[in-house]
């Protein structure tokens, strides 16, 4: 294989869950040039991957004119392999010797990472392992994160994600506040992360925080917040891309789910836990309901840090 195209997904969390496919392709064909088709914002995840040759952007807002322009660009290369995880028909408009697509499954407990990687089954041996989700962070982002965190106690950091892309997925800030109070003895400081829209939630909670805090909502791009999350001991948040980002940089995650299917979409990794709200309604989930599970996860995390 000399030329490979991976058509990945749009949302940040979904795109992160396709990175094991990218990693597998590189391990399987280390000399190949790999191109990516991605949404503009989530493409930041792949921006510094050392074995990606080019990133093409698919913009839904451009309609058919955008699709035609994208197809023309992609047809400039005859690919040895196209892996299509979007399955919207784009791959069949391209020049390719071989095409692989995401496998559909009716099993609700099949995680998205497993379903995405299953697309590569025809070119893998059965024992080929699934790599972890990955985000490629440049050293300058890590240095910048260290400088930001230096202004407050940063030995034991609790990162909190208060927002999500759909209101029913958002746990009330009062419950986040109560949970932080219940577990505060295990941490030295709190970091609030999210986009500009999440500032409305961070402003609701900062007056209640019992620990030194840093509100970074709306102040970071994806790779900057990934570098911040990498230095946190635990991330607690809603079902959103931030949880997947935290897990991809090796940080322990705890996710509260309302609507949605955690069996398919929980952050991937051995140190990810979650709680589904009663009746899948986050208004019915109380901080006291998750306290013990979170405390157990904290203990597991600190043991992991001490004995890697």
C-alpha cells in the first residue's frame, strides 16, 4: 500500500474514536502515505499526526457544491485503499483499488471503537490488537499547559466539563457543585474546561467551588485543552467530546449519561467509568448517587499513578 485515504467522522468525540483505525493502518502499512477526510474543527485532532500526508475538509454547509469540489480534489489520486467510516457514499465516487467500510451491527453493546476498527477486518489477522485512542500534542502545547497550571496548586487536579452539544445531556451545575464538595479532600484544585458556550455554566459554579480554580471555558483550542487534561488526575463531565479527549491523553474519566448509549459511546479505555441517570434524565441524577463510584475511581487512579 502506497496511498491510503481514511474518511473519518465529524464530531470531536466520534473522530477521536476513529483514531485506533488510523493507528492500525499505520502499523499495518508503515510506509504508506495516509490522507484524511474530516470536519474542519475535529481535524485539529489529526493536525500533528506524523504519518498523515494531507487533511481534506468536508463542510456540510457547502452542500453539493462543496461535495463536488472535494471529490475533484480527492480524485487527483488513485488510492490503493479507501477506508470509509462515514458510509455516506463518498468513497464510491473516488478512484480506489480497494474500499472498506464501517461494519453495521445490531448489538447495542458493541462499542463504536470496535465497530470502526472492524472495517479493517479483511486486511488484518484475527489477533491484531486495537490500539488506544490517540491525540497528537506538540511540545509547545504541553509547555503552555504547565505555565497555565503553575498559578495554582497542581499536584492533584480535578478537571470538570460542564457542557455538551445538547441540553438533555447536561447535568445541572448544582449537582456538579455538590459532587465537587463531596470529593474535595482528594484534590488541590479544579479546572473548568469547555467552549465559549460553556461559560454560562462555569459562571454558575465558580462561586461554589471549595478549591482554587481555573476557568478555561472558551479560552483553549482542542489541542490546548488536551494538554491541560493530560495533567489532570481525573476528568468528570457530561457525554461530550471532552471525555473522549481526556481518555485519549490517558486521563481517568467519569461520565454522567442521560440520553445516549454508554455501551457504545463511553470514553474508550481501562480507566473510564460512567453512570446513567434514572430514566435517562439527568435531572434525576444526584451527586450522592455517584459519590461512591467516583471515590473508588479516585483511589484507583492514585494507585495507578503511584504504581504505573
